[in-house]
C-alpha cells in the first residue's frame, strides 16, 4: 500500500499533466466563441442610445464601388435620356423572356398630349386591361396607394436637389426618416445631397426614373432603360443595395409598366392618395396657403386609410410646404414613418441603410435567385460594374432579411476548433505525456 503522501504525489502528477494539455489547447483557440447563457439578443436595438456612440458608415456587400461623385462613379451612365438600343444585353434578354412568358400585358403605349396621356384606338385607361394610375385606377394589387390606418408615409420626389439640404436638416432635427424617390440624372448632378440623404440621414432611397418621363408613353425597352440605369446607379452608390420601390413620374403607370418594373427588376410601384400640387407653387399654380388648407383637411380628417401625400424636394417652396404642415401631423396623433419602412424593408437585399447587405449577381429579378450562393468573400475581390457589364449585384424579392446570416457558420467553427486542436506544439504534448506516464508508473 502506498502512503497517503505518495498518493497525493501521484494524484498531483496526473492532474498536472492533464492541466498542461488543457492549457495548451485552450491557448491555441481561446479566441473562439464559447457558449454561455446570454440574453436572446446580443446587440442593442437600433434606437438604443449606445448606437450613436459607435456609429459607423453604411454596411456594404463587400464590393469596392467607386466613390460617389467621382468621375469613375459617373462613367458609362447616360448624361441625358438613355438610348434603349444600348441597354445591356441581359436587360433585353430578361424583358424578352418575360414578354414570351406572358408576364407583360400587351398594352400599346399611350400618346403624350401635353396633359394626361391618351391611349390609341379609344382604349379605356380605367379598364381592367389597362388600369392607368394616371386616371386613378387602383385595382392592381401590385400598386401601393395607401398607408396603414393612422400613418402618414413620408416620401419626397424629384431629388436630390440643392433645395434638399433644407429638407434634410429639418428631418434630422425632428428625428424623422423618409423615402426619397430620386431621379437618376439628379443623383449624378447632386452627389453631395445624395450622400447626405443616404449616409447622414440613413434615409431610404427609391427609384423615380432616369429623366422623369411619362412612362406609359414609352416602349418596353425604354421603360427598362429608365428604371434600369436609375436602379444601377443607386445600387452602386449605396454599397450594393437594390431599391425595392419606384414611383412613376406624374403618377403615370399602367398594368404594362408596373409589370415591367416588377418582373424585370423586382420593383413595387408606389403612388399616392393625396396631392397638394406643391410643385406648382413657384409658377403660381398654387400657393402655400392653399397647400396648408388641404393638409389641414386631410390631417384633421379620418385616419383610415393612412396618408401617402405627394410631396417634393424640388424647390425651397415645396420643402417649406412640408415643414409648415409637419406640426399638424404630430398634433393630430398621426404616426409618421418612411414609406419604404411601412413594409419593414427598404431594399430588396437589405432591411435599411445599416443592416447587412446580401451580395447579388445582378440587378435583374432573374439574377436574384442565385444570391444565396454568392459570398461576401468573393464579392470583396470584385470591383463595381458599370451598366454596360453584367456583374453588378441584386436580390430575391420577399427574402426574410432577418435570416440573412451565412449558412454553415457552425460547421466552419467546428472545423476551426479541430484544426486548432492539432496546431498545439508537439513538444508540449510530449512533455505532458511523459509526466502522465511517470505518474501512472508511480501509482
């Protein structure tokens, strides 16, 4: 029988040997995450006060895009009305495929008249076949007209403009967010205002076409050009985000145009249910007093349906019209929110300006189905494409953005642990092994 002291020496030797092994292994992978009982959410909510202390720039999809406002950024984008004969071939192919599949209604383009466009051969704009939003047909379920009850959806058209600066300062002062339906050519010409809207305000950016035409007067290819170039520029200027919404200039859309936007680019059409005609204040078409009278009527009236009011960041007068009406929204108990946030996601591949961006293979809807297979590591090695190429990102409409975390992460961590186990220096293992054998021999 061993003495008690010998037993203690034996036990100590074995424990010491095992401790050496454990310490070596822990040291080799002590940077790996460990499981512990933590709150369900490991992060603060976006409105937590801590966020302002550590605020960073918008997240991206990992692609190195040209700096907004630089010559490289604006290169290869049209300086005027886009020539649809030069549309990227994938855009044309996607359009032709949608037409062949019967997804684009065969409606002839309308004719510009100086007022509301007129359809040829007496075609009824309010018919189920056409359903022109210019003529207030609101039976197309893919077109948004109203906000939820009690909500004023904030949105502004025709920016960015020099007048936008005053609006942006007011929104920031009042901690409000809005959707900006931007014109492509205006983004090129007012890059600083664009940066303020997206990066400083973290507002939602949406499509308002490239040059603001009556969309129902255009051919299918011209509709694609007006939407595609605007979407591409916004995508390249927001870290790879794909707009989810577009608004037709003058509210001029129909079943054909709305279908092209949806089937080719995954865009949802947004119009409005009230119009102040604020855009005509500078020309004398209306006055701020008349606008405020209309606003008072709407904001003190029924809260069902909610309001989407057509407003513009076009002139100082239009900005002032909104600023004058804003107190009425609060005094009468309306909830104000960005139109794009009404359905909880501003972009097709990102929830907002600060959320994760899912890398895409292109801006077309049919390219969005392959998004899940792309990775940020491969995207980071690419540079941003211009509209004349086909390698720019897009997304899957209706994707649950809350689940946009890399798949297989747990498996990768398990492999990482295993590799660290075998990366422990062999000398440490050998020494500890000798200690354990010696202890066992003594025992």
